[in-house]
C-alpha cells in the first residue's frame, strides 16, 4: 500500500518530483532586490563539524548569514545535562580546541561571503548572571566578543530568550549598549542583534508591552531585535511584525522557528509555509532555526526557507520542495528516496500542529489505528515505511545517518506497538 492511499491527514500535502530543474532559489524580477537583505540560519547545539558542513549549502542557496547557537559554546562535552545550570560557563575562557574550531568556522564563512554572527546567552540555565550592576560580569562577557571581532567578525548577538532570572529590560539594555558601544569603538561597522526575553507576539501582551517599551526608550537605536513571529512557533504575519516593531522601537531580524525539532525524535521536512510575502517590508533579516542532529536532512526545508526569503513574492511551497530535492540529489533513486522521506515527515507547519516535537509518522499511525478494522491498513503502513528505510539506505548508504536513525526508531516503536496489539 502507498501512503497516498491512507486516510488524509490534516493539512494533507504530497510531493511529486518536478519534470525538470529550475534556477534555485526562484530568480528575482528584473531590478528587484531579495525579500530580506540578510538570509541564513543558526545552529541548534551544533558541533563545529556540522557548521562547517552546512556553509557550502548556505552559499549554494544564496544565503549570506550564519549564527552559532549559544548552546554550541556550552561545556556540553563535560556536562551532558546542559539544562542543569553547569554547562553554561560564559565567565570562563573557552577551551583552546573549541576556540580553534570556531575560528575556522568564521574563516569559512568569510570565504563563502557569509556573515558570521557570534552569539552568547549568559543568563540561560546559568549559575551566574550578567547585569549592569556587576561591571566585572560585563567585562567577562565582552572578552568573548573581542575575540571574535579580532577575527574580522562584524555581527554579534546577545540573547536573553527563555531566561527565568534577570528579566529586567533596563538592565538588559544597559549591558547590550555597553558591549555594543565597545565593539563600535573598535570597528564602526559592528552590528548587534539582541534577542529579548519576550521575543514573540505582536508586543501588546500584558508582560510584553511594558518590557518592550523600556527597550524602545533605553536600548541603542541601532540594535536589531530578534522576533519569532505571531507566536513562538506558527504563522508569521506582517501586521504582527508592524505592531511589535512599533512598540519595541527597533529594527527586526526574524528568527523563524522552522524546521527546528529541539533535539526531539522527529523531523520536519516539508516546505516552510504561512509566512506573509511582504514581511521583508518590515523586517531586514531572516534566520531559520534548524534540526539538531539531522543537519543533512535539514537542507531540504532550509532550501525552501532560502527560496522564500530570497523571493517571497514568487514563493510556491510545492514547487520549492520539489526543486530542493532535485538540487540535493543527482539520481532518480535518490530523488525518490528524499521525496518519500518528505512525504513521511511533512512537518509541524504542514500539519498545523505547531509543536516542535510533533511526529507525523507516529501521528498517522495513531489516526489509522483509530479506524475500525485497522489492522491491515496499519500493517500496510508499516510495510511502506520499512520499504522506505531499505530504499533510502540503498540510495545514500551512511549519508543522512541521523535522519535514517529517526525513521528506524519510529519503525521500532510502531512495530512494538503493533506487536503488542496484534501478537506479532
């Protein structure tokens, strides 16, 4: 049985391979500029080798911006439970090996005409907080930024998203202003993006508005703000962006929480959807938040993000994901394997779930199982997934290994569920 014959899922989406390749991303009309001036992605606790692997693909997709995940600088090598407050050791020097690795990332970005943005979040799951009342803490944080600036880096981010302590807009603004002031004294071309604690919505919420109004008054007017859209995850509209920008009083850089899986056992491989075509009139930059381990598989949805932010007026999700597959695979078996993997894991936006841990494969199994007399349909579905696993491994070998492991884990869990219910 083919998945196309199974009960339709909410937000049904099915990818067919295009007859021929088109220029990618979709070319601009004559005389037009890209929808967003800055277009790129960040890591999600990526290792240095993951960043290095993706830089050539960013260039291939006509993206020009890469930010490190602040979590990549945590000492997760010695503190695997990075959320317990011991891994974020921003007040210490980075280990020499890690410094050399990130210096190489900065050099590779420059080689590919990509702006590298250096990011840290000192107040997230941290035993020590940075605030304006402790000048020595500002000095300790600043030295990391000087290290990167000495390598020629001009873009910087200070993030305080998801912080549970130190939510004081005035103190945050003073710290960002001071570090930005020092960086600008050394290089007038320095740029700063601040990720506020309240980084989503239209800015009118009871807690958001007074916080953002303080930033409007006290944060340096040249600093960008990161914003994730109408919600943390989900649709992104121009009216919400306009209200957030008006209340916060600052230029915006979109932090698009797609196709991020927050290191959960799933993938979101379908094209980005539900982003207004005219967001670039309000927002200067676009940054996609990616999968954690599956950076290779992440290239599929990332390519559609690149297509959207380069030419949003002409963006077509169905066309975009089809062309992304042609771009990333060079033979019919490989293209069919990628197509079927996207059809298996179309993602949270396509399904309208808006949860980073949403798993389309397990969700479809549950919906089939809720139907009367569903045993044979479930068996056919599991057989189709097993066939996909075999074909994908045959087409790519060890490539896309974390993505293949995701499918394998789902097959094991669902196989055990089936066996427990039906006896084999």
